[in-house]
C-alpha cells in the first residue's frame, strides 16, 4: 500500500515540478531560510487567496442578482425569464469555454494542494527536502489559486456583460 501511495503522489508531483513557474522559483526554495519562511506562511497565504475568490464570487453573484432585479423591476423580465436568461447564457459557446477554463483552474489548484499533502510521504522524514518540496509546490499552488481567481472573475464578468448588453438592447439604463 505505501508503494501505491508513493507512486500516486509522485505522479501528482511530476507535472507540477516541470512547469516554468517552479523553475523560476526553485532557486529561492533551495535556500533553507526562504523555504522555512515560506512554509510558515503558506497556509495563511493560500487561505487568503481562496477567501478573496470566495468574496469576489459572492460580490459578483450579488451584483448579478441586483442587475436581474432591476430588469425585472423595469418590466424587461419576469423572475422566471431572468433565471432562464442566465441559464441560456451559461450554455452559450463562449460561456462554456470560460467555465471549462475555470473548472480546469480549480482542478489544477486541487491537484497542487493534494501534492503538498503528500510531501512528507515522499520526503520520508528529510526535513530539508520537505521544506524545499513544500516551497516549490506551494508557490505553484499560489499561482494556481491566482489563476482560479482570474478565471472566476472572467466568468462573472462575462455574465454581467451579457446582462448589461440585454439591458442596453431594451434601452434600460443600468449602472
């Protein structure tokens, strides 16, 4: 069983270590003091990034709901039509591509975080190797989290722009 876990973790680590982000950051992670500092702050950094994404998504959802409510109040839509518009918009080719990209970025982040969880198994008690690996993979996870935040923002922005375009088409002024 441990051999299977090792192979699983190694399979997760291999593609991550080969990306250009890691090559540029690897030098810093080779310095024990940097790797240790990074390791001490990584959990807080990744949580902060993920919380920023969650907050942005909540704010964007509220903005979309507000825009829909204003269009309903202006008589352009019923509640049901507003919901149908959002569903139809999400099925358009560009929206599907954007959502696919967002899902890929979310998966990349999940894989990064899973790889970090397996570092201690792979390094087998070598503290210096564990710090380096956590640093290298952690930098990648932070990059993946930032990429997810960007992809999520793009998805919300696309939906907002479609609603605003509909409003413009109907000569309804929205902020």
